């Protein structure tokens, strides 16, 4: 069995893999950073000294530090998401100390290889997982008229397009509504400092209060761990961002039985079927209006996610990467 060290500032997208490593009998150490580059170096050095294998979650300051401190007998893996592509951290990584950089998106794998001159043989693709059992839920009777957005911050999430789609739907059927789950701009100190972006949000909220086809049709739900329960009311999950890494809300929503509606951001069709991706908001509107509500089609979409992204499947891929065969129930 291995002693595996997980290091990063945000472990949300890897926590269930950590649980499976522990269930399999591996010892897992956690080095939780305070930010992209801020950490307790003494603590990091102590945990590093006890590790056989290190997985850096995010190719940020944590990956730079570990790539320059890892010992020759230790193995270092780095998980690269999307936001790293907009920083200079990947360029500072000591690539000679890294066994593999694991990308969650083929699109950003190709882009990072070119931008940071990363040797291709040092990279691989293993997607983000979905804990699909959590989202095997039933739908409420009103779900077929409810479109959902999971998170509207920052501006690149394109809250405005969600409102456009709702407005278009309202012109055909007044029963359609939009539910938004997540924090609001005022809840983030860093967002409040973005004056132009805050004014943009104010204009969107003004639309909701003044447009007759939006008034009382947009509902805001607090952020929390009840995402699966929230999806009980969602018939269509929107992904209308300018860009995304994998946008896990699409996968989670699809497993729950919501129809995926993706405005084709760069790399979307390398993660999800091309038939789920649309060229513009008007195409999404038409698809929602014309989409079959047959349970068999919803189940067919969900099956595609389960077969490709279920957490146990992704765990097997990680075991293959590190050379450890899964055992016990996880191997079923």
C-alpha cells in the first residue's frame, strides 16, 4: 500500500477519489494550501517526507513548489484543470520532476502543451468524475418547464444568456421558469471590486424586475450541499459559458435526468456528445421547446455519463496510471 499526499487549495474535485484511495487501504495525507501559492512550508515538508506519491490538485503554486522539492524516489502527478491556462504557474513547474500532468480536458491538454511547451509524453487525459449514485433521483412534475443554471459567477458564466433563453421560452409557453443555484456577486469580496462587472450584473437583475416575461420567473436558490435535491426540480441544465473546463453541472444534471443544453464553448464536444452542443441561444431555445420528454431518452443520456465518468471508473483509470490494481468492492 502507498502513502499518497494530496496537495492543493481546493480539493472539491478530488475528494471522492481520496475516499476511494483510503477505502482501498492506502494512507492519504492532505496538504491544504491557503491559496494558489500560500502554504505552511514546514508542514508541507513534513508531509512530503512521508509520501510515496504526490498528487497536486491544480497546476498552480503548489505544483511549482512540489516539483522543486520532491525527492528522486517519489512520484509526482499534477492535475491540470482550466484556470491554470490563464496563469504563468505551469511555466514555472520543474517538468523533469513530474511523472505525469493529468488533464481533465483534451482541449486544454493540447493548449497547455503548446503554450507551456510541455512534452506530450509527460501528459495524459483522465476526466473529472461524477458520483453518479448521488444523482439517481426522481423529478417533480414541474421540472419539465424548469431550466437551471448552477452558478452564475463570474460574468463568463453568461447569466444574460440564461435570461435570454427564458425570455424566448416565455413567448411560447408561460409555464417556463429559470432556477439559479449559487452565490450572488455581492457574496464575493473579489467580485465587488470588479466595478464594471458588478454594473453588468446590476443590469441583469434590473431586467428581471422590469421585463414582464421575466418577472416572477427567475428563482434564486442558496448555495449548499443539496445539489442533488435541487436537480429534482430541473428539467434542463444550461451551460452557456464563454469557456469551461468540463462544467461538472452538465454531467451531474444529465445523470439526474435533466436534458443537457450546452452553448458550444471551446472543447465542449471533447467532453460531451456533439448532439448536446448548440451554436447559439436560439438553438438551445428551440431544442428545449422541441425536445422529447420521454424517460427513455433521459435515461439514455444519463447512461452515457455513468459509463464514462462514474467515480469508480475514473478511480480505475487512476489506479492504472499509478500501477495499483483496485481491490475489493471497488473492483466490481
